[in-house]
């Protein structure tokens, strides 16, 4: 790695415009592996044809919170593509990128969105239709740990949003609902992909609360003959944002490439790849093209229902927050 | 090459092993350190060899002070009670060891080493065993190899720590006589440790008697027997009470 | 190595006639049966399962796993890590064993106990301490960043974490051995004029070589298979900071189950080879011990 740094430094010092190989590190959350494998190849081709420069994008995946923590501790990410804005806010607080990072790209820096749906066994033997089915006794629910996984936090907020709609402003009842839901959870994995594997490969649980894209990907990987997707009546609009980590990209001299890398996600090619990987493209034209592959669901945003990520994080997920208050392992 | 020690003292933790020991071993003499177990005789020998360093006192080899010199600088041949032969080396290689580890400048060439080793093997009457390993030898044979090994470096002095202690009575007697003859032939200044008074008196020119780290008496065997210096010597040697 | 010495005693005991304190045949067979059952269930079956799963999609796909560039990078990183960590710990281990068995110094017992620390501590802690030390938010973080030195989330961090978890193996293999062997031969060599390196190379090393090899083999197996500590300091950068155990987890999480198990079978093969070599080494060591004691 140090050698690469040296090469980059030399490239910077010498006359600009000379094409040399450049490397980017994209630190991403768990389920985006397939998306970025495809996208990185496409971007390399695009960048080569545009500037003649070779670019190699290295990937790191893990639970969103865990990845943010790693970047804080020194994982040299040129760009981060995490599950939720709060995880990137944390980096901004420590000065790795500017506080207004979310304005740098359109749509709140979310080139694609997703939502939360349910994955069940083929034939839906337990008759799961909506969020309230998840609290029935005897239903085993799989979801990752909100402390480490971004997806898990969206799951939680989706459930909360539904409960709030049902019980109105009676927070005690809403809390009770969430408590019952988590009582039905036998195992908390650290990332969304871990939970998917638990449900799909290890065969644990009746229903997986998953990123929409994860759910569709599972169908593709394992065959629609084993699982099916149940779209709840109401769910939360998950906006996984992207950002250039200015301090790192500045040091590496990769800012222009990094910006272009993220910008290209919004291009026709980028949106096409997102849609193909079961993300909802944010560009309206692309969204329309892929609309038919998704189920119909009423989406609420985090700002509407929760007053933004900062509030949601401190109220629900911080130490001593509501999740800590209500979560008890299912075995107890 | 004479040995002189002057006021040697050594403590291990709180226990005094050797106290104010002063001895002179004339060139070519064979001296025995005699005493019961725990009397400090082995410690004294090791102090002379450089395997231990004294708290007080000095050691001289032929007038030259060697107190601060470590064992490998003193060139004192040492024969251990349990032989301490190099198990992974053959008899030949054991004996050649001291010559092989010499710095390049003073190391003899391969042929010379071979000659010297064979000479020594002849001396200790073990020529046919050159290729054997220590594990394949009897106790007496091993001890002779140990002796030859110590002699290979042409030591200034020869120190033996209960050389026959681990052998049975018959072999011990044979080797005792052999050692006497050997010493007469080579005239190398030697100091040996034993708890067996018969051995000490039979083999040595002079006997040093120790108890609890203190030297009790130094003298020729006959003299000690006729005039024991104190009650301890008297009792230790089992002499008749003389009025 | 202490195990080899114990085995010798067992061997001697086995040839004696039955003593009053021995259990009856029923108890003996029950114990044997339970041990075999446990061994089969927890060791043998999983091992067989790993190979079976790896070959489930056919031998062609099995071999294809090892042509994937990212997997090859992982294998390379594992080999490099072991190639650095094991020699390092061999040197540390020999030095520590020498210090403990040949010298007297204050705090010797404490030091001896400290050597075993990586064995009691969870490997995750082993990784975390380096993040706390060398991470950007850590004690040395800012200084390292100023000098553009990357330790955590890069190969050096992985090597350091591996050195930590494999530290005790060589030392523990040597200390009881060297204590049992005593210093007589070394003292003899001293009186013959050998010193320092000569002493070590010509006298000590030949005596401890089997114990040393034993420790090195164990350290190597652990270095190649370490997951917890490495996972914490790795950063999981594909093709760069993933070792074989980490890569196995990644493959598994990407639904490439056959590939994951194929790679796992490689580690299992390593385990079997290690076992084989270890048994051989123990046998030779036993021989050597018997010879020297006759």
C-alpha cells in the first residue's frame, strides 16, 4: 500500500494529465457486494475511455456502523458508500469530510434507494402479510443488530413507523410492539448479509426482514422456488448515501477520480446497474424503467417520521436508547 | 602451571558455599578436595574453572590473575561428574570439539585435529570407539572420553569433579589407578573433588579437607592421617583417638 | 514437548502389570468410547463435511476456486504473514526460553507467565489492542499518520496481530525442555572454549531442535488459521487485506458456499499435515530423550 502511495505522490508532482494507474478504496456496507463488483468494472471502462487512466477500485464490506468505525480508526477509504447518513455524519464530526457532505451529490447523495421488505419461505406457510404478523407468538424473525448494521436500523425504523401509524402517538404501545418483535428474534448478526445467510443457508427463522435489494438478490441466487417476497403495507424509504472522504482522498490525491466515481453512479449506466441489482434508481427515468420489478408499498422518509437521522440515532440507537431499553434476547 | 586461590568466598542466596578459601597447587601436582556433601568442594572447583564467579577473593593461574576471566578464557580442562558428553556428537567429535571451536587464527587444520584426537583416543584406550555415540558406551568409557575431551584443548590445568562418583566400585578402582599413572606420565597440574577418602589418599599428592565451605586442613596424605588438625578431620577420617 | 516427556512415562507404565489403583475394564472402555465419540462428532465429521461441501459442485469448480485472483491474493497474504510471524516468534521464543532457563533475574516468574498471555486472551482483544494503539484515534495514530505509516488495516497490522497470537508457542515448547535438559553440556562447552553463538549453534540447538520444530509447527498452524485478531485489524479490503480465513468468510457471505468450503478444505489439509508432522517430531523427540537417558 505504501508503494502505491508513493506512485500516486510522484504522479501528482509530475505534470498533471499524464495517465498513471490509480487506486480507490470504496468502504461499503454489507449487501452491496454484487452491485459494486459490476459497477467497478463499468466505471473502470468508462474512466479509461474518458481519460485514458487505469483505475482499480478495491472494496471492503461489512456492517455499516462497523465500517464507519473502521474508517474512523484509520481504514483509508477514498469513498464511503454506507447504509445511512448518520454513519457518514460520524465521519464528518471527526473532520474526515465537510459537515455539508450530503449536499455534494443530488438526491441527498443517494444515487439509489431501497426499502425494507420481508423474505419468507415458499408458500408463506406462516401467512406473513404485514408488520403486525411479526409479533405473533411462535414466529421467528431474523434481523441484524441495529448497533452495527445499517440495514438493521432501517428495519427497526420501518417497524416503528408502522407501529406509530397503527397506534397513533401512543409511544408506550409502539415500544411494546417493537419489544415483542425483537423477542421473536433468535439471533442478531452483525450485518445484513449475515442475517440473509442465517435465514437462507442455515434455514433459521420464518421471516427475514431485509433490504429490498437483498431480498430480490436472494430470490435470484437461490431460486424463486424456495422463497418469496412479502411487501408490507408501509415501509421506510432507505436512502443509503455516498460520499468522498475528503481528508483521505486529499492525501492520496484521488479526489477527482473519487468524485467522478460517485457521480457516475447517477449516470444512465450507473442507474441501470443499480436497477439490475434491485436497488430503486433515484433518477426518475430509470426508476420508471425498473418500477415493475418492485412491489407496491407506501414509503415514509426518516425526516418525516423521525425528524432526521441525528434524532433517530440518539433516541433509539445510542447507548441507553430505546433499543437498549427494550431488547432482550429471545431465549430469556 | 600452578594454581593459587586467595580468600575465595561465595554465597548462594543466604547460604555460604565457600568461605575464605586459600590454596596453592604446585605445578604438576595432583591435589584432592575432600569433604562430605555440602562442604563446598564442587563450588570451589567451579570457581577455579570459571563456571562460577566469587563474591570475594582471587584466582591465579601460574601467577596470572584469572578471577574476572570467564571459563572459555581460562583454558581449564573440566571433567564433570556425569560426563556432560555431547549426546548428538560421536566420540571423535566430542573430543575434537575444543579444537573445532577455536577462532580461525588458532584453529588447527583438519588433519592435525584428526591426528590429535586419535592420539588422545590411544591415550585413553578407546581407539576402536571413535565413531560410536555416548549413548552406546559404558560409564567408564564415557568418563575416559570426557577426560580425553578436556585434554584436547591442551589445558593449563585439569579439574575433575567427582570423576568416578557415578561408576561402580570395581571400575572406580581401575580408573583410580589409571588416573594416577596418567598423571605421572603427563605431569599436568590437576585438582579433583571427591567425598571418598580412600580415593583421595590413594591418588593425590596433597589433600585439602573442607567442611561447610571452610578449609580444615591441607597436607600430604600421610601427614593428615598422623596429625589431624581438628576434631572434624579426626572424625571424618575415622581415625583412632590419639591421646 | 512436555507432552512427549509425559508420553514416555505412559509408555513405561503401560508395560507394567496392572496395579491396584487402575480402573476395571468396564470403566476403561467407557472412557475410550466417550472419547472416540466426542472426537468423531466434533472433529472427524466436521472435517469430512468440509471436504464434502467443497466438492459438492464437482471437482472442476473446486479447482476453479484456487484460480480466482482474489482468493490467490488471500493465500499469498496468509503465506507472507506466516513467513514473517513464525520466524519472528521463533527468535523471540528461543531468546525468551534462554533467558528464563539460563538466567536469574527479578520478575522472571512474571515474565514467564506474561509469555502465555496471548493464550488466555480472546484473539479479538489481540486485534483490538493494536487498533487502540495504532488506529487513527489511537495513542500512536496521529504520529503514524503524519509519517504516512500504515499499520492497522494493512499488512503490517495483520502481521503484528498474528505475531501476538502465536507468540507463546515456541517459548512454551522450549522452556520445559530446556529446563529438563539442564546446562551441563553447555558448561562443558564453555570450559572447552566455546562461547556465545558457537555454544548455541553447536550444543544447545542440536539438543532442542525437536522441541523447537514442534513449537514452530504449532505456531505456523495458528498463524495461518488465525481469524479473530486478524479480522479486527484487517479492514477486509478485497484482494489486499484478507487472509485465507477471512476470505472464507467472505465467500460464504457471498453465497459462494462451495468455494468457501473448497478454501476451507485447504486449511483443513494444512491442519492434517501439521498433525502428521507434529506426530513425527514427537516420535523423534521421544527417541532422542530415551537415548540420552539410557
